[in-house]
């Protein structure tokens, strides 16, 4: 009974060995490759591209905040939207100390589009419509090519 008890082995951790001689696993794509961008980041890039396209013609857009939110919020209990009434975007007027804001809702836009090109066209339409509302203009005035992207 004088034999010391050997220390207990540590709990098993993640496997760190190269099991089949193919090298250790790593990321599928490096971070700078678009494959590694999340859907939310890719959508925000579409909104930013649309804003940059419009800022060339309308420099005052630099004073407007552009936001991407997942889904619109219902204002009160008991309210609901049908498929056609769910907004794709909205505006928030400027207040004291806060700039005007244009909001684009990611999920409703994604649901209505099939591919990246179609999504980019719809995002641009939504941004143009909301900017037109804030500036008190027609969408065709904000972007003369408004509506041409639809097939």
C-alpha cells in the first residue's frame, strides 16, 4: 500500500493531431475573400455601394446616416403585416442633434430576391425611394435610372 497513485490524466481536449497526413484543418477561405463575408456584411456592402453611387450626384447625402436592420419593428401590440405590406426600408427625419436616417431592412429584401444581382438592384431601389422621400423628390429625380434594373 506504499505505492503512490499516479496523477489522473487531463480531460480530453480538442484533437490537434494530423489524423490522415493531410495537414491541419484551417479556414475554408482567407478573411479577405468574399466567401468569408457573412450575409449581413455582404448586404451592408450593397447598401454602401448604392449610397456611394448616389452621393456622386447628391453630395448632401453625406449628412444622412444609412442603417441596415434585420427586420422592421411593429409599432404596437396586435399589429401585423401581410406579405405585401412588410416594408423594405424607411426613413427617420432629422432631430435636434441627430441626422436624418435611411433604414434598409435586410431580411425582407433577401426574401424577395433570388440572386446577388437581383438583391443589389432591389437594395438600390429601396435606397433611392427612401432618399427621395427624405429630400421631397421623386425617385426618378434622385436617380434617372430608377426602375431600369428590373427585367
